[in-house]
C-alpha cells in the first residue's frame, strides 16, 4: 500500500515550435534593422552619417567585428573609404583609397554580381583579392552597390568566426545594398543640385556686379559728356579774336 507502481505522462516535441520562434525573432530583427536604415536614409542628407549609421546596423545585425564602406571617386577604378567600424588590420588602415585598374573582374561584371564571397576569390583580379581579404578574418562578405551598369561602392563586414553566410543572409545584404545605393544616388543628386545652385548664384552675383560697373561707367561717361559741352563752348569762345582770352 502506498507504493508507486507506474508513471504516466506525455512528451511533446517542441523542436519545430522553437525553430519557428527563433526564425520569427530573426525576421523581426531584420525588419527592425531595415526600418532603422530607411529612417536614417530619409532624415539626413549627410552621406558620411548615413554610411556610418547603416554600417553599424549591418555589423550589429550580423554580429561582425569590423566593417567598411568604400565609394567610387568618379575616377576609373578608384574607391575611397567613407565609413569604417571596429579594429582593422594594418593593410586595411593603409587602404584609405584603393584602385582597381581591372575593375572587379569579368565574372562580377558579366553576372552583375551583388555579393562577393570566398567562392569568388579564384575569379577576382589580384588587387580585388588583396582588398577583400585585407582584414585577415575568416568570416567575411562584401556587397557591391550598383548604379545602372557600374558599381558606385562596396560594403563589407568580417568576423573572427569562420561562419557560413546563408542564402537568407546574402539576400538580406543585397536588400540593404540596393537601398543604400539608392540613398547614395539621392544624396549625390542633392549635392550636385546644391552645387549647381551655388554656381548659378555666384554667376548671378558676378553678372550683377558687372552690370553695376557698367552702369557706373555709363554714368561717368554721361557726366563727362555734360561737362564737356559747356567746356567746349567756353574754350571755343576763349579762342575767338575778340574773346576775353586774347
């Protein structure tokens, strides 16, 4: 009497539930990050601020240690670092400007690739390989910022962990890179418009100053003409034989 003869219970497999919850949390983090980047892009026309804040969001989202954003200077193959975060290798420190005389390679250009991973290394020009591997960290990935048919920038992150970036990670980075490329074009157009307006204003000021000088010159010429008429008559009268000047 009073001894336990058996137990009865139920075992529920919640593996799928936990996986769904983790996936939902991941998606929420991604959406929050994309929303934050969209807000940054709409509230500022300071390109350096936009690039740095966006890079920080990307590094936080992917748990990376370091990251950089380079933009094209307009010269053939020359890119300048405009944003950076985290410790950088000595090679990366020296790379405030980088030149890719051969571009990013035929494979990247032909396929208009937006993501550059370790799988691309055998197909990249030597200068590009040195650039993407400069941080000497195993877990790196870069995304190209395309404008029409040419890249206007490149953004990369790196991690100490030799992590594998999934297709979802790559798709998210591509979405971010496209949004960032659009923002860069918008800001550059705004800056060009401001410069054109400033040049026009400067030209108008020069024209107005020129018109003022012309008006002053005409006034002086008119005064001189008015003075010259009576003086001519006086001089002519003075030269007459019966004039007082004789």
